[in-house]
C-alpha cells in the first residue's frame, strides 16, 4: 500500500504534494484543529472550517473531509 501511495505522490507536485504528504505522515492520528491551522498558515491549506469537504481550486478532487466528534 505504501508503495502505491509513494508512486501517486510522485505524480503530483507543489502545494498538492505538500498537503498529501502531511496527511500521509499523520494517518490514523486525531489532529487538533489548531495544528491544521498552523500548517495551513505556513505550508499548504489542508481543510476548510466552514464545510466538511475541502476541494482546493487547483485540483478536481477533494483533499480532505473534516469529521466532528459530535457532528
């Protein structure tokens, strides 16, 4: 599985690659919103607070889905 992900990451660049790599590094973790906000300020936007599904304008695909514990 990791091999396929590495191959897929090799096909993207720039902001999209940075964001996908962040998700790879944090898979299976519960991440605080403040951590996501800080990364978004300095590297690449990962999610949107207003909507659960975030699709950046630079891609045709959703990048993230935000899930709330009580949502």
